[in-house]
């Protein structure tokens, strides 16, 4: 072939390749309808083999450009997983193996080995199964009753160790907080977990997601399912939960995010720790609380919020985050009576080096009933990150009021009510709220009876200092946390 002919052939090939990149690819996908999937433009075909429970598990599917950004999909970790992304139709049509195939030995020798093998292999398998069964039993008991075994932070982590059969959720979460990036499990591990969850029952519905209880390796998990329409909210919430160093006892423990294409639509999952008491709203509707429980709830919510608001400087630091939708339905109650802050779908992060705020790309604003006066009348200074934190503190004051009303000290308790229940209709408009909160400057009632005991007196004072009309006058989350922990320790000493 002449050089000009070679050149034009090359150009045509490049043109065809580019055309294909812009129109998406067809890839092998054993879990899809007709065993074929189609990527969006600029996607890739994905081929992977991973060692799970000592066995090679292969996966082949389509990758969206978004998934390709997640570093895990197209990168391998030696001897544990092999992942390839390729860019032509059906280029993932081959079965990958982790170890190179072993050269065949001489036939005589293999014959000689056959008889002992027939006996040895099943007995070994039986032993391994027994040992694994034992380990699994011990492990699940240990996870349930004694907490997670500590993983040596010096030890390198890989996907294989993360997914080994004896790992329970606490171990996985502990591993990921002490090693790795400090921001969450590798994406492929997240996907593997999500795809082995069995959904059990629907437990809640919020603005975007329907929340389910699911089982993973016998443990309960919560799965928030978004429709593909709400992809941006799903992505945003997953992104916030994976903020470096966000993990905290009083912030909902994130486990995994996964987007699963079932052929006709995409299901978007957020997997988190499951809390059987459900939301603080449900809990307070059901139960009254003792002074101790009230203190524990209030202190844990304040601690979660203080951690969210705090900027930690350094390479493993964390940006300051404001929640923007704090309310009793977005707080969950743990088995031990402490609370965790959940639903971070509306949160904003502060980049202190550029003093910028990464406003999320969805249009959600907070819940009208809990909106601070400056949010209601739109006088909030959105260029100053402190403003968002101060608006959270206002909502925190309202949540404290909901808890304190249910405190059953000396027969005081009242029925559960939402803040402003007596002043606005059940689904108040911005105008309804503005009239009460900004114009009439009303706040929830703090009854005189709360003067009777120290905890309720302090709680009442804290609320007032959280819901001042002037945002700059409000307490910080750290101040609230310190006041409450001092009060708890004084009570402990007195007891
Ligand atoms: P949305 O963004 O749609 O408001 P949320 O994350 O607030 O969704 O969850 C909605 C409801 O589902 C909560 O109010 C709570 O009742 C329930 N829920 C959410 N996550 C959990 C969980 N991890 N454990 C138990 N219940 C949960
Ligand atoms: Mg919610």
C-alpha cells in the first residue's frame, strides 16, 4: 500500500473510532437483557475479574463516563482484581483470569496424583468449609456483641481483604476509616456489596428516596433508592457522604453507592447503616424520653452537627459542611439512644482556600417549617459560609424543642408536635412561615414548667440562643455541644 493510501486508511479508522466514542458502545453484559448493554457517549466496555471468597468472580458490563472517573473501575490491584476498560464494540468479550494458566504437567504424573487427590480434595474442602463456618459464626457474634476487630493501620488494604467472607460491616467500615483514602470503600467494593443486598421491606419515604431495610451477609442495612430522574441528588448525597474524614459516631454511617441499570431504567442506591428506631420524628411520636435520654439525644445531635460544621486542616482534613435540612425526620435514633444526623442530600461544603461554596446542582431548598428567618426572607448572605452554619443552628434549636417537649421528668411531658404546629397549617407555605417567623418574630413556646429542673432550664436557654433573629448572635454547634457535655458530666457527678 502506498504511504498516502496508508494515511487515509489511518484517518478513516480514527474517524470511525471517534464516531463510535460519540455514539456509545455495545458491550457484553451477562446480567443485561440479551446479554448486551449500551454505553452513553464516551463510555467504555468493562471487563473485570476479582477474587471474592477465594474464587474468581467475573463481571462484564457498560461503564458511563461518570463511572470511569471513579478510579477503581479501570485499575487493577495485583493478584486480587484485574479490571479493563476498552473502547470498541464488544471489546470486553473475553474471560479474564487472575493467575496465569498453569502449564500442563506430564500425564503420568497427573494420573499418579489422581487417587490421592480424589480423597484429599473433598476432605480439604470439608475442613475449609468447617473452619470457615466456625470463623463466620464467631465473627458474626463478635460483630454483634463486641464491636469490630481493629485492623492494623500499618497493614496495606486491598479489595480482597475488604471483601473476605469473615468481614462484617463494622470491620469493613473500620478498615476504610483507618486505611485507604479515609473517604470510603473503593467503588468496586461498594458495587459488590450493593449487588448482594436482599431488600426486605420499605421503611420510609422522604422527598427523593424510598428507603428500604435490606440484608447483607445477614446484617441489616438501609437502602435509599432514587429514581433515575433524581440522579443528581443521588450523586450529590453519595459525594457528600464520601467527603474525607466525615465519618463520625453521630453522622449516619455510609456504606455504598451503586447505580444499577436493569435494561429499561437505572436504579440508584445509597446504602447506609440501618437504625431500627427510625427517625427522631418517629421515635418522639412513639416514646417519651427521660432527662438522661433527652440529654443523650441533644448532645449527640450537637456533636454530629459540630463535626459536620468543623473544618479540619491538613492533607487528611475535612472541609466545613452545612446540612441545610436539619429536622427531626432527618435525624435517626440508634439502639443505644444516641442520634445520628442523616440525609445529607442538601449539604454544602466550604473550600476555605478559595473561600468558595460548592452549591449543589439540584434545586432543593430546606424544609419550610425549619427554615431560618434569613432563609425565608432571602436576606441570607450566601457568599459567607458562616451563614449556612447559622441557619443550621436555628433548625437545631427547633429540633431540641421537639425533644424537650417529650421529656417525661416529674410527669411534665407533652404530646409530640412539630415546631409552629399551633401557628401555621400542616403544610405551610413560605408566606405562612415568613409571617410568623420574620414578621411576628414568634418562636415555639417554652413553658414555665421547664424551669423546674436544671436540664430543661438549660435546654430552654439553649433553644432561645439558637433561634435568635440575628444569625450572628446564635450559638455555634461547638458551644452547644460543650454546654451540653458540661451539663451531662455535672449530672453524672451528682448521680
Ligand atoms: P429523603 O432524602 O427522601 O428525605 P431520608 O434519608 O431523609 O430521605 O430518609 C427518609 C426516611 O427513611 C427517614 O425519615 C427515616 O424514617 C427512614 N430512614 C432513612 N435512613 C434510615 C436508616 N439508615 N435507618 C432507618 N431508617 C431510615
Ligand atoms: Mg429526609
